[in-house]
């Protein structure tokens, strides 16, 4: 088998069925299909610095991830997308806020952390740094299941099974060390390791960003096939707006630690409601030589999340900013019919912004 | 019109513990004031080609053959002072990471004025005035203050602007850009691309722009050369290349860039990985990954077929 090809989707489904039959870990739906897989409220993480300064990395975000969907997360450096990923994974403790996983409180009595971490796994950007250089890839993939009580032999069998699923022939690759693999192959190992505990939620933090374009496409295909075969739910974080559009069902746009807009990918890309989303999408290279970008949508660099501006955090760069925006923080609130939520005064009926729609009249 | 850059059958080989044939027969030319994008994945030889033009590769371990001329000068024959005058005076380079390209212990003003004095002569005070002008040209706000700033005090986008100012200090005729926006955020990237496009016109420079991102190349380039395994596999105007890619690798790259991809459908990905280049290719290096490969592809190296209109393709199927 070619090293970078992975099994055909149908084959993969059969393999997934087989591995469920010898399943070592419960993977059952508990809350029912309508319960979000992950429901986050008021999630906050501040990093204190010297002299009283505070990095407000994530500042009170609320969102849900539905079962079986892919939630894309976009934003520029310092917007808090990676901190959000680490909080979801509980690699960092939040300062405030809570998370419900399939209706159960993460870290609570029903779902202690160790149990939660079997169900949520993460793949990082740097494929080399996230593998132990002194362990063979087979041992790396088998490590998690052993921690969770599988015998060494069973864990190794499982690891080889998974390596085959991500397109790495175990006969050729199982005994290799990370430095003996290419970047794309290493990222496949990381994906296999993340799947080793039969998780339901996979957090992909810039997982394909370091790969070359042709290899990136292969790994995206693999992720699509795995999602189907294992009924996975993805949180897909990337700075590449094309990739997010291709992979996601819904997209969440972050700016300086806050969510500015969240909604279905197609309508959000077609008609962004928040001025920042609009600017971010307009900054994408056009791919059309006859319609090159003529004007940069925003000036200057994204500001530092240390001591962010008051009111709407985007107001210093926003072409529509008015007095209200400098003073009052806009709430994330529903807009339109497509389930979109936007945090912008322009979209709030009755707000004291000249572009805001009039207040809704309550007809008695 | 004589070309600004003329590269003829360039081969670059690195010797050491293992031999790497990084560039294997690149021929390309650039007209004055033209922007050529060199597009390829890591290891395709795009950065090596660029560095060869400034003779930045380690001399003792690098074997360079072929002909290389910039503005009528034979680059491979330059020595000592001539080479030093050439670097920055005729051709100048901007790098991916401006944080590494600046010396952290000198101010931005010191570093730019040093380059101005080196190439233009004059006094330190005069060079500082010129440095201030250059910062204005790259649209750095409050340039007076930035002259006294150290590189770490600037944001990523500002640092990249300052590096462009540094590269322009010697009024070069050729600007070499090695992935200058790869490390930047999306909203900053587009600012820098627009700035480069504008400065290239204002200073009437030729520009070689190396990138792995087709979208970025479309924004700044007139023509694009696609590199694979140390060879240029396809050259053409941006329009032709995007609308009608002829080489199977170009087609694969466009698909991988999600050009016209349908959401949720599997991508038409190129299988496999690029070759290791321990040996110079004797057959089409793309053949093992190519869906349309025929017998001849794994036997002989395809010729560079000229399809007219500046279009050249290195593929057995295109030359028919």
C-alpha cells in the first residue's frame, strides 16, 4: 500500500464497525440527539502578567457544538482560539465558566476529568513536538489505552489497527520513531493516537497548517472519512479561511478573546454580519487575477489582548464605530433566520447606533 | 528589451553527509519591472533558486552550475567588493521572518541608515533622513519614533514593513521576496501584499516572489512559475495558469488550494509525497504521483515544451 493513501471510505467503515465490536470503551450517546455534545457558558481565562497587567485571552465565551457537526473557529493571532481549545480539552483550568459534555458537567461527579478525556481528544499543529521522540509510533498510540486499563498486547493490537486506518501500513511504520516520518505521516500518527480512546469529540488546533498543500489535502480527506466512520464531532481551528469553509458546518469568529459572530458556514461566508468578519473575509486573497484586492480592509495589526479596549473590542479599527461602541460591550445575540449570532450594536434593534434597526414594536 | 534576470539551466547541489540535488535545470527570465511568482512546496527548490541569485548559499558545500545574470552582471563571477555592492545595490531580499533578519541590538534607524550609507554614501545625519523617508514610503505611522525603536518593539506587520524599507535602502533594481507574508495574520498579509505591489511600481523594480500560496501569488504576480523537485514544471501568466493549468501537478495544487472545492466532498488530492532528491531526476519526478502518467514518464525527463504566449510546460503529455 502507498504510505500516504488511506483505506477507501467503505473499507474504513467496515474497520470502524469491527473495532466497535471489540470496543474497549463506552462511546454511548447519553443525552439524546438534541443535546449538544459540548455546551460552553461564560468560559474565561486571564493570564496575569507583571505589574498588574492581564492578558484577557478568553473573556466570557458561550457556544455549543452539536452532535456530529464540525465547528470551525477562525481569528487572528491573539484572538483566543488556541486558549479556547486548551480550555475545552482542560489542559488549562478556566477562571470562570463551565462546560457540559453531552449534558454532564465536565469535571463533575458524573463526568470526572479522566472519563472526559477519553471522550475528547486533541491534535496539535506541531506534529513533531507532540510525539515523544524516544517512543516508536506504535508505542505512542498504544500508550493512552494502557493508561485507561487495556493490557499491553491489546493496546498494541489496537494501535496497529488504527495506524492502518490512518493510512500507515503497520508492517512498515509501527516500529519507526517520529523523526523517521514526514510531517504528513507524523500528523497521521497524531490523529491515530487521538482516536485510540474512541473519543466522540476531536479538537483540531491548526492540525493541517504546517503541512504542504498537497499533503494537507490528503489529511483533510482522511479527517472527512474518519468523521463519518467513527461518528466524530470536530472543533476545527484554523487561520486558513478556505480550509475552514471546506471542513465546517458552522463557524465561530473570535476577536481579542470574544466571539464576534457565529453561524452556518455558507450564509456566514456569503453575508458576514459583523464588520470584523467582513474585513477578515475580504482580506482573503482573491484567486481571480481580474479581480485583485485593491484596498486592504483593515489598517494596522491586530491589537494585543493585554488590556483590550473598552466597549466593543473592535471599535478602534471599525469603520462604523460610534460613541456607543466605545462605551458599551455588545452582547452576542441572534440575528436573521439562519441561527446566526452576532455581537455588534449595528445588528441590535433599538441600539443607540445610527445604523441599528429600530426597536421591535411589541404589538399588544 | 534585455531581461533583468536571466537564469540558464541552473543546477544547485549540496554536498555533505548526504548529497541533495536541490535545483535541477531551472531556466527562467524576468523583464525589468515584471513580477514573477515562484510557487512550490517545501523542498521544491524555490528558496534555493532565490538565494543563489544573491549568492547566499554556503560556498564550500554548494556546487552551482549554469548561467546566472542580473542586470547584465554574471552573478556567479562576482567576488569581494563587487558582490557586496551587488547585494542591496542591484538585488535585495526580504525574508519570511523579519524578527530574525534584523539585528536585535541596533535600532531600526541605525540599521536602515547603515545600509543607506553603504550604498549611497553621505553622512550619518543624511542617511537618517533618508531612512525616515523610507519608513514613510512603507507607510509606517510616526516614522520619527520608529527610527529609535528596536526590532522587538514593533509588531509583526511593522517589522515586515521596516524590512522592506531596509531592502529598498540601496535602490535595487531587483527585489527578491522569500515568503514575506507567510508568518503574518490574514488582515496584515493583504496590507503587505498591496504595499509590495505599489512599491514595485513606484520604484520600477523587477520582483521574484517565492510563495507556497497560490492566492498570494495571484494578488501580486504577473507571471507564475511552478516548481517541483528542483525544476520549473510550468510557467505562464497568472490568468492562463489559474484558468487553464496544463501540468498535472499544477492542477493538483489548485485542487489542494480548495479552488472550486465542493464542501464535504473528498478533495482531488495528489497522493504520496515529493521525492527525496538524493539523486538528480532522470525521469519526470512527478510521475510516481501522477494520475495520468504513461510509460515514457518514468523513463525520460520531459523537455520544456513552449506552448506559445510565454507558456512553457515540462510534461510528456503536454508536448504530445
